[in-house]
């Protein structure tokens, strides 16, 4: 017990010393902007889901197809669906994936966890993907 108290006191002193000394380097406005931009970009990617296997037609309205898919398989996410579009160039014989964006990363994660969407392959965009 005494060893624990000694360790706690020592660590608190060490931490308070660091706080008193502060950071040796000054943080510039540019560094803050870069950090914020990176955090926002990461959050934006977490709001997106890539759907593979959604049939593609020449005269399709992708938004309506996604609304239909979500309304039948994940209706709780439907009000939070904000945007979608096909990714990549048109090539005969291939079906392009659909990037779907939701209002929050929590909704995107719940869609990914949903078992009712097993017909399609869903992936979340990670920072390392770009």
C-alpha cells in the first residue's frame, strides 16, 4: 500500500512539473489548421460507406436505389442518409461501387453492423485508403 502511495505522489509531481514547464515548442496557427483539417477529413471519411454489388442501369437514379435499399434493410438510417454517387468511370460489364454519406459516423457504423444488408458488401472508408 505504501509503495502505491509513493508512486502516486511521484507521478503527480512529475505530471505537475511537465504542466509547469509547458511545451518547449510554440504551436503555430499553421500547425493548428493542419491538425483541425486532418481531424475533419478523418471524420468525413468515417461518415461514408462504400456499397459494392448494387446493380447499375444506364438510366438509374442512384439516390432512389439507395433509399429503397435502406428503407427495407436499415430503416433507422434512412433519415440520416445525406448523399450518394457512383465511384469510378463507366465500363461495360462492370458494376461501379456507390459511396453513401450519412450525417454522422455513428449512423455509418450502425449500417455497417446491420445484418439485413448481407446481399451487398459494405466498407467504411478509412484514412489510410487515400
